[in-house]
C-alpha cells in the first residue's frame, strides 16, 4: 500500500484530473462552446485502469513495469491538464473554478495577492482584479502556529505537544503524547508484499530536528522544519490558514536508507470503537480496538483519501494526497509515508526524468541498488493534513474540500 509511491501519486492525481476534465468538458459542451472529448477520455481511462492491474499499482511488480508506467503517467497527466485548461471558461483576468459538489470558500494567491474567494458548487467566479484581503491575525513562531480557531505548539524536537481547538475548548491530542513524530521503523520482511506484524513492538528511530524557521506565506502561517536521520534529510512545511481547522504538512525527503519504513502518527483525544476509512465508493468502518485475532490482523489497513475517528459530537481526520497504508488503533491515526524495500523492483527511474516543475509539493527518495551498489533515486509526492470535524454524519461533506481543488487559471 506504500511501496512505489510515484505510481500511487500519479494514479491519484490522474483519477482526480480525469473527473475534472469530464466536468468542465460537459459544461462546455452543454453551453455549445465545444465538442466533448469522448474518444480521448475513453482511451486515457482505459490506459490508466491498465496500470491499476495487479501487481502494478500495489507496488509489487518488477523494475521495468514502473519505468514504463511512470513515463506514460507523466504523458497522460500532462495531456489531461492541457485539456482541462482548454475547456475552462475564460472571461476575466482570473476565473476561479470550483469542481466540487458543494459551495467552497478558500484563501488563494492571485497575482501574489492573498484573497478569500467563495465559489458555488460546480461553478466559477470571474475576478477582474486581485484586491488584497484584510488578513486576520495569525501567529507563526518556531514553536507555535495559531489562528482564530486552532493553536499548535511544538517542542524542541519538532514534535507537536499541544493541538488545541480554541472554539471547542479542547485538546485534540491524548495526554502525554506528541503528534507528527517522524518515526523510522525497521522493515525486515525483505519484499514489497509484507510488513512485519511485530514492527511496533520495537522502538523506532526518529528524524532529529536540525533547525526551524517560521514565516507567513500569503495568508498562511508556516513553520518549516529541517531534519536528519542517518544519511537522509527531510524538510517539512507545516501551515495553517486563517479561519481553518486544518493543519497541513508538506514533506520533502532526500532518502538514503534501505529496509526502513517512515511513518507519522497522531494519538487523538476522541472516544470511538470504530475508525471510518475512505474507499472507492464511500467509506467502511473498521475496529479501532484489538479484541480478537481479526482485529489484530488489521495492524495495517487500507484507506484512500482519509481516515477518521468520530464520537457523536466531535471528530478528527487524517487526510493525504497519495498514501494508502494506515494504522488506526486506540485513538492513534498513523500514516505510512514511505518504504524502501529492495525486492522485486530493485531500481527506479532517475528523478530528473520523473516530474515536471509545475508540481510544488514533493518528496524525494534516494537509496542504493542492492545488486550493483549504485545509488539510484526516485521522486514522490507526500502531503497530509490533520482536520477537526464536527460529526460523523457530515464526514464526506467536511472532508471533501481537502480532497478536491479549486483551480485558478489566469487568462
């Protein structure tokens, strides 16, 4: 669920982009402004679904499969994004499109100007001139991020020691725990298929914090942390927007380790016997306790865009942009960020040929070819977010804004 992260990232982005293309092309065809690209959509969908075949998307195929599929993913994603731009309505200096099924209001950067923009469901808004909004007070300090709704405190190791919902007056973390500890576990199975069920019984290593900077980026308060572990380095931007209860983590890793697994976790202060997991066509609930052998076997579970702990009046969700492996027991929301197994896909495409520069959220992994001793590298995306929710019944509506994008295209 975590190996060969490049393919998983491309698969997620291409699925979302194809949905957006279908929406904007349908709208353009309905208004008589152009033809619907049915033939190309059908061909791209078929090829993308081919790459979901076992063992390609799961990450347990041979090297050649990933070299060839990543190259095709890049080509297909670039084509779909070009078709989206060609089908978008352009009637002003800026046209903000909301391709979600509900109204949204977001902070955007237009011509280097932060603006709060509201757009109706499946609609768009024309903005002729970017006018800077009055920014609410936010705090960006090396050991604190704070807006009007949320306060986040960090210790000297970079871990989150306090995560407070100011509106509800409650802490989101369990007592005597820390959040977002970047833990490195021994991954001793030796292949991409398995994870050792006992890995959590061994104390993990952790990335050590080297330095921290804090600044404001547009409307967001940002803490940027730089870590080191062994021969590897990691940079993480943690950001908080005004009026938001979503804490976002953007991660870049220069990875030089083998047989290791990098994870992050949050022990949240929510009482629930079940954890809700996003799946293809809805959600599924799994046990959040270990009461029998069936529960114990769920030490690594699959979820798509989010997992969520909710009690009747409160909830916390962990969202991601391209990850699938999770651990969710006893209030812990844990995300598997990367694995560096060496079999069966022992080599990877060089990073310089993988991703276009238009993508800003990246994580880079580098390790050694276990047969030749030659260093090889690959690039993946890695972003996740922790969000407070109000009730379980509103899960899909509250979480969907994070999993969909508002695209601002300048004419």
